[in-house]
C-alpha cells in the first residue's frame, strides 16, 4: 500500500494525532459499494443543484422527493466518495420542532 505524503514514519506531519493514519484514507476501489458517505443539508436543494452543476459538480441524480420528508440528490467527490445533498421538507421541519418543544402539562 502506498503511504500518504502526510504520513512520515507512522506519525502525521500535519500535526494530527498519531492514531490517524492518512495512508488508510484510500479512494473507493468499487463505486458500486459504499463504505462511507457524506450527508449535507442545504436550505434550497434546487438552487444548490443548479449552482454546483454550473461549477462542474457531477451529480448522479437530480433532486428526488423522498416520500414528502425531504429532497435528496447524490454526487461524487473527485476521489469517488458518495455525497448526499438534502433539504428537509416543511412537514419534517414542523415535526422536528414539535418533537423538540417542551411538553405542555395538562
């Protein structure tokens, strides 16, 4: 396995703790298998999709409705890692507010 340039003699030259082995951060070998992904929430997914696409982002899907709970689209970063971009629906936001609010005593 090729070692990362940031890792020298088992210790990071970037000031990271010794237990972080950057040489283990390899790009996915098989894009059909997911071992990790990044999930981002944005305020306006359609605007984000339009702006990021115009800047060269390669989306795998357009924004898709997830049963009225949220909108999602998927892309890959330059190393092949999967990124989910999502926007909660107003129904979901209302549910979160209700769940987080203090319960009224009867």
